């Protein structure tokens, strides 16, 4: 911490540090121009989608996350085949963690289904926002079924980054390739995590399990853009030890809701009181006040002359 520049503690500094850190491990895979012959075949578009998996740091985040999910499945006595099937069919890290933890704790299938369904509602706006980017006048609903299944946070982010560079008529094939590549990475990570948890000492197995929350924490920090995001993250981490002392069983929920509420309050305050937070606004406001005062003085002088 002694060598950390003070600029890193500001909003812009925090964002620049996180961007610079992930930029070091980003492997650019430039896509061909939209009029290139490489897009003439759907199979080639599929291949470009698979190759694009290497162009984002989120692939590493997914790998670490599903490494932990594989270890978690082993720790809760699920088979390797079961966890691989859940990855392919559920394809949502938080939902899989909920599924494994609820079933592993003795909950019924109905209870686990309800919990997973509720967690999946967050994906609905992502699907609604991405599908219009792929539709053409000839697109039928059955063409979008697999795309809809693949849409999760990672694919949603990458679609907005990559699809504008892909011809519209090849975007579905490209997304199929991108989704297949991401799922394949996660299946490999599942198998490795499951094997590590089975063969490593208990301490190392626990370290593998720790990769899942660390991956979510780093991805959240990477995506912080506004002061409210950073404040919510920092307060959530700071308030959790205090919430844990209450022994309520919902410590993360309490600290998360409290931190998010405080961060939203600060955001609302800044939006509704820009004069206090924005120096440019203060200067413009002062200039307007001087202009109004000058106009009022001139008007009064004109009235006196009359």
C-alpha cells in the first residue's frame, strides 16, 4: 500500500488501475472487415466467434469461477458428470452456486428450482437488449433459441463489444461460436477444479473454493465506472465484518443492501445538488448570476433615465 499512488484512490484512478491491470492479459483478436470474404460462410463466422473467446479477460474470470464451482461440487458430493451437465444446461455461475448449495444443504428439488429461477430473472433484460442486434427480416424464433440460452453476463458484455464489427446476417452464427467457446472453457475448468479438490490436501482444496468469490469480486471491481459503484463495493466489504457479528445467517444480504442503499443515496445527492459537486456548474452558475445582476442593473438605470 505504501507504493500505491494517491491518484488510485480517486474514481478516475481506480478505473485506470483496473483497466490497466486487465489490459495486460487481454489478447486482441481483430475481426475482419464486414465486407471480407471471411464472413461469407456461417461456419467461418462460427469459427471467428470461437476465436474471440481469447480476446477478453472475462474468459479468465469465467475459468476461475468455474474452477471454484467444480471444487464446490466435489465438496458437496456431486459427481463430475452432474456438475458438467449443470454447467452446460444452466450456464450461469451464480445460479449454479445456488443450485449446488441448496441441494447440498438438503433442500428439495422444488425449493432449488424456485431459487434458481428467481436468480435467473436478472438475465431477462440482457436477452431483451441483445436479441434485436441479431434479428434480420428472415430470422425466425427457432434461430434464437440457442443464442438465448448462451446469453449471460459475459456474453452480454461481449456482444455489445463485438457484434457491431460483425455483419448482421452472420451475428447468430458468430454468437453460437462465442457461446460454445465460453461454455467449453467452463467445462474444462469444472473438470480441473473437481480433480484438484479430489486430489489436493484440504487446505489447497479450500483455496480452490475461494477462487469463486475472488473472481466475482475482481470482475465487479473491473466493471466499476461511477463513484456509486466504487462506494457500494468498498462499503460492502467494510460493512460485512460488522454484519457478521450479528449472527443472522444473512450477513452478506445485510451488508450488501446497506452499502447499496448508502451508495445510491450519495448518487442521488450528487445528481440533485450538482452545484456542490461540479466545479464547472458552480462557475457557470456564478456567471449566470453575474449576468442577471448586470441585466437587472441596466434595466434599473434605464428606468431611472426615463
